[in-house]
């Protein structure tokens, strides 16, 4: 089943010593395929939220078409914004 929307993932903040190349303002556009180059631990946290926004769901506690997710690495936290975009 094809997604109804695209989503953009953007790095909002990063602390500590992150070993991958993800920097603040780095972005990925997602359609119906997986991402290349994103940390697997971060992606594991992002995926449920990506799917919700791609298929028309919403988060009542967030602003329009957006949600904020944090990577599970407590020593080197990275915060991501996920934004729904019409195709």
C-alpha cells in the first residue's frame, strides 16, 4: 500500500560525540522506501511516527503535521523533527 504523504526528517539538535555524519539541519525525505545512511537506533525510534504521518495520522499533542522524536542514545542525544508533506 502506497503512502498518502511524504515526510521530511530533520535533525534539530545534537549533543555529545555522535559518530555518524548526522548534523543539525541535516534532512532526509521519505516516500515509500527506507532511508540510506541514518543510524539504525534513531530510525527504530522514528519509524512508528513516520508511518503515522505518512498514512494520515496525527499526534494531538503536536503542531500541525509534525512530531518531535529523540534518539535513544542518552549519552549522545539527537532530536529529530518529522514533518508530513503532501505528495
